[in-house]
């Protein structure tokens, strides 16, 4: 691993993942996905659809920036699925809804974990591109 990695590639990858996250988690997430993935039953299909949108976005970023590592999109699938499923289970366990503080705490933790994942991916891209 190099002692120094490219700031340009780090920033470019971070920006790409921020845009991907905005699109996949907000603009392209339908109410069926958002509400369905939180339900006690019937949660799998909406969660799968939502996570697939993220996976495709990550795949596109790696295909452009570090094609040999496109398989990382599969890692993003597993990580994103796990984070969102855990959030749904915890919200149900604590009987959270948007009127309760716990709901917002879990949403904040969820978003932070997704961004930390993207930071790790961006650093990987910068390392690969710095060579």
C-alpha cells in the first residue's frame, strides 16, 4: 500500500458515492421500498429492490474508476442489506416511528454506516488509482 494516495481520486470517488447515495437512498427509493422494507412481513422484496439500486450504482462507479474491483458492488450489496435490515428490526423492536427520537437516532446511525462504507470504497479506489 502506498504511503500517499491521490487526493484527486479520493475526492472524485467520494463525490461519486455521495451522488450515488442521494440517488439510491432518496430520489430513486419509492415509498414501496421505504415502507415495505420496514414491515414485519413482506419486507424482503422491497429491501432487495432498494439494495439492488445501490449495488448497480456502486457497480457503475467501480466500472468507471477501478474496473478490476467491480466485485466490490457485491460487498456493498451485503453491507447495505445488513445495515438496512438491522435498522428495520431495531425500529420494530423499540416500536419506533418518526415521532420518536429513537427512529431518528437509528436513521442517523444507518446513514453514518453507509457513508463510512463509501469512504472505505473511495479510499480503495484512490489506492488502486495511485498505484
